[in-house]
C-alpha cells in the first residue's frame, strides 16, 4: 500500500479506508501521486452530506471499480477465473482508466467490442462482454455506480459447431506417447472425468486408498466455495495412486507436482501444476491424431457412459455439475430414444415407398 512505481506506466497510489480500497494511476512523478493520494484521503475521510455521498457513489473511478472487482474475484473464484479477469481488465484500464464510470457510454463499449472483433472471434468478444457486464453489475449491486453501460448490448452471433470428442483409440494413442508421469495424469483425468484444476490441486489427504475413492474440489459453484465431491476409483486409478503413494516424497502434499522457475521470486520453486496447455498439442502431433485438449477427456468419458445407458443423474454427479443442462452438453452420443425415433420414421416412410412401388408395378395411380 502507499505509492509505488510500475515500469513503463508510472506512479500509482493505493490505500484502504474503513475496509474500502482506493487507488489512482498513472502519475508522472511520485510527488504527483502523493499529492493526489492526500487529496483523496481527505475526500473519503471528511464528512459528506447524503447528497454528496450519493453523487460520489455513482461517480466512481472506473479503475477503482475494476480493482475492487478483481479483489472480489480473487477471493471468491478460481485462480483461472481471476487470471482471465486480470487479462481483460488490463485492456479496459488502457482505454478507460482515467474515466469515471458514468463517463463510459454504451456507444464506447460497443465501439470497443467491434474493434476487438476485427482481431478475434465473436466467441472471444462475447467472453469479453460477459466479464465486463459482470464487473459493472457487481458494482451496481454494491451501490458503487448507478448505471451499467453494457445494458442493452447484445452478444455477437456465433457459428456453433459440434464439439470434437476424440475416440477411445485416439485417446489411447496420445497417452501412449506420454512419459510415465504424464500418463498417470491423463489416466486420472479420463477415469475420474475431473477438471484439470481439480487434478492439479489433488493432495494425498484427498485420496482414500482403503475405500478406493477420491475427493475432488472445485470452485465452480455458487458463491465460489471450494466444494468437494467423491469419485470412486477404477482399478487402473487405484493402481496408479497406490504406486505413486508408495513412492511419494512425504514432504510434498500433492499427487502431481513439479519444479519451476518463479519470475516473481527469481528462483526455483516446487508446487502443483497450474496449467499444462502445451503438452497436449505435442502429444497429439506425436500420435498423429486431431488436436484435443484435456477438457475433451471429460466429454469423452461422459459420452462413453451415456452410450452404456448410465443414468444422466449419475453422470451429472460424477462430473460435478449443478445443472442437468450442463451435463447434457457433454453427452455427444445419440441415445436410444433418438435412435428409436428415426427408426420409426424409416419404417413409416418405407411403408409409403413400398406402396408407391407396388402401385407402379400394377400400373395404378396412387390417390391421396
């Protein structure tokens, strides 16, 4: 807290008063930042009339709203969600960092989105709009601002495609190309249908070898709570975890961990994986199969279960979904009901076709 310098941008101040965070950026000199911070402290600590308080509340700096929203996301959501927000918030700050929230208009937001569309897909633009709208809605709910400039802005139309789900054969080819540690990692994702973040944070205290079950934790729940669900071990998963447990470094709590260079501390550190994005592209190329990512293994597992007539409620529980509709997105196989429906269509049309053919053979005209 206080005043600090950021290379390439300038000086910034940051302080907390009665639980609220106040920031300002970017100043050419430290003296300018200190002077502005002193002025801001005087404003927030001096008594205000109700009217003045209301005016200040609905005329907050956009940069301050963004920082407060980031603090909230960091506290209540996953690290991935926070990282995505930071990435987009930096772009917003470059455009509107010097403005008050009520100075940002709907037209300004639309122009920003259309400009983004020239460089990225409609899906990415919609993702940006969704996060920006959430930030303004959060600030409005907190009574920090009056209006949300994203209200009334429609999402761009996107071309929806059938999600590619790798076959079991392709998955096995990819796993065969990996080293032993990565093979264990991929088998766990496939056989637990866990999210990558859940497998990354998996610790030995979450593994119950005696009862052959695993506790997977996710923040993808309302309120951002880190919520567990139990998943039974397959025989393969049991053997993998039993072997890794017997060979584990007892000083490390994680099932999967690595040594990495920290740019923040400037030294090597040990810890769980955060991301492993590049590895799947390399493995798919080696295996000679179409590229797919870790998440496709969840879809593949759900589809395999669906083809085996596993009840959708059971699949939903294993995947850790709160909403049945979300689970339905994962089911890419054609179910028994759909097959019976098209079989009925075929049978009925075959009757008509047979009738027409028979009539022609006898030289008769079919009357409707």
